[in-house]
C-alpha cells in the first residue's frame, strides 16, 4: 500500500494520447512527475520520438497500441499497459471519436451512431472495468486519491448539439459512467472525475473552426478564446496528483465558462 502522494512513483495510462487533448494531458502528467503510458490506435514512430523528446526528466514514457472498440483485445492491451512500468495508478479515458458527418439529427446514420457509442462509451466502460480489476488485484486498497480514473467527456454531455447528436449522447453516457465508477471505487481510495472540455483547438474541431471563430468574434464564452490541449491537460494532472482531496464523481468544466447560463 502506498503511503505517499509522491507522483514520481506513479504511472498514468492515457488513451488517445498521441494527439490533441491526449498529448496535452500526457505532457502535463509528465510535468507533474508521472511516468506515462501513451495508448492510441496507431503509434507512429516519428511522432512517438517527438513526444518522447518533450517528456521532462525524470518522467518516462512508453507506448501501447490498441483499438478500444475491440473488446477482445482489451486483455492484451491492459497487460501491456501495466507491464510498461510495472503498475497503473491513473487511467485517463481520453480516446474518442466524433460524428462521421455533422448535420441534421434526422439524417444521423446507424454507422455514425454505433461508432460513437462503440468507442466513446462502450470502449471506455469496459476498458475501465478491466483496468480497475487489475488495479484492485494489485493493490486492493490505497491512500485516498493516490489513484484515480478520469473520463474526458465534453461540454456536449450537458449542452445539446443537434448537429452531432450521437456524439453528445455518447458523452452524456460517459458523464453517468463517471458517477457510477466513483461510487464503486471510492471505498478503495480510487477517485473518479469527469473533465468536460469546451471549445478546444484540436484536429477534431478543425471541421467547425470557421463557425466557432465567428461565434468567438461575437463573444461566445466569458473567457472568450479557444481552449488548448494544455488547458485540459493541466486540469487532468491536478486531479491525478491528488490535489482535490475529499472529492469524487465531480465534473470539472474546462470550457471558458461556456456552461454558464447568463443574459
């Protein structure tokens, strides 16, 4: 059983970690002293070397390939993640997909619907199940908040987005997932959090960049700018480091105040 929150001895697994919010999160965790296992569907060697070069000492980074939608591959995926540094203390469920095509809710295809729920919801649920079983087998009980599960959902978990309804619904399910796992894991000292990014400049949001630039020009959010992967990463690292004691099941809005209703 750990008796310290010293993050230099701890390991974080970040899914979807090669780009966007996942990359920002991996770097933020490393800056806090975590060893980081970066997981993604494909690990490009050149990009992996670039990320490795940005990891500050003494933190270490390892890479694991895996498609979260393939539940039959989860045992191998989880084993590789734990074997990288001998343990996993923090799981960051960041991997996700967006809709195949933005548009009318009446035109949503079963393919796009199934893709969003397969990765964003189903994949995250069963990966968390598998990782937490291993965490509890390795260390049934630990120091409060020394271990955690962090779900990266979206402001669209609560704010309707009819042009990508299947994505919003999948993230609303993730919001409930975080509460359910919070209740299940609290007795073992594992905190669970949800992070709801708002307007974050990543490859996923490029398709709607012109639209949001116009909205920002009109004062879209109280903190009226694009968010960055670093903004989200620092929030995740704060939770992972145990700097929010006596909290679990909490949703943190990293959205410039987008969620605030005002007039």
